[in-house]
C-alpha cells in the first residue's frame, strides 16, 4: 500500500504540470490544491509503511525517487514559466545527481539510502523528523506559492487582480524558493562529506587490467 501511494505521485505530478501550462486561472488554482496533496503524500506513504510494517529497501528507494522527481521537475517547470531563476533547478539537479550517486553505493551494500550518514549531526540534518518536516513545509509553501502566483498573473492579465499584488506575492515566493535551495544544499552536505570519507576506506574487490 505504501509503495502504491509513492508511485501514485508520478501521474499526479504530470497532471499538475498540465494544469500549470493552461491559460485558465482556475486550472492553475486547482494545481495549487493538488500540489498540497502531492507533498502530503510524501508523508502519508511513510506513515502507512510504518503502520503496516511495510518499511523496506525498495520503499526507501522509491520514496527518494519520487521526491527527487517532484523537486527537479517542478523547479524546471517553474524556471521554464519564468517564475524562478534557472539557477534554482540547476542547483537541485546537480545536488541530486551527486547525493544519489553516493547513496547508490550504500544501497549496493544493502543499506537504506538514509543510512548514508552515520554521525549524529549528519543523521539529524539528513533524516531527523524536524529537518525533513521543515524542508517539506518550505517546499510545499514555495511550490504552492509559485503556482498561486502563476494563477494571480492570469487573473491580472484579465484585470481581475492588480498586477502590483501579483508582483508582491511573486517576490515573497521567489525568496522562499531560495530558502528551499538552502535546505537542499544543507541536507546534501553531510551525505557528500561522510560518503567520500567512507569511500576512502573501501577497496575494490577486483581490479581490471589497466585500472589504477
């Protein structure tokens, strides 16, 4: 059940993107509500997994896969719509590639992705309920706020909302998008630092001719 909830986030993400690209301000407003559901499902799958004793390596990998897809796709869409700087998706994509590559090594060792950090401070930054909840709230506010801004811009084009009001809202959520960037980088650093230190202690089981 938990994994089904996680997988269901993908078609919902596609629906939200389609709504955002519609000219109708109502369609864009609907995307705001659906974004709330999309973010809530990230917590719901974990709650269901623990309640039904369905916590597994597959579930952990699917959870990160869905989280990364939502983050990167939404930031790319918002950059394409001109709502955020293109630097935002670039940072998220680069961080995602590096962190996920390092986590893949741990998965290969049979560990869950969130076990890539062992120090108390690293574990707290990456996987503590407070940090994960705070990051989730910031992403929800940024994603929903930018979608709301997009809807207000459509209303402003029709004269139903003052353009200055839409611009003010846009400024607030552009700032919040950079707060999300700060969270993203902060939560990725412990994985990078500790994984590289861990990799230095590992030795390949075999070495191909010509390798050094």
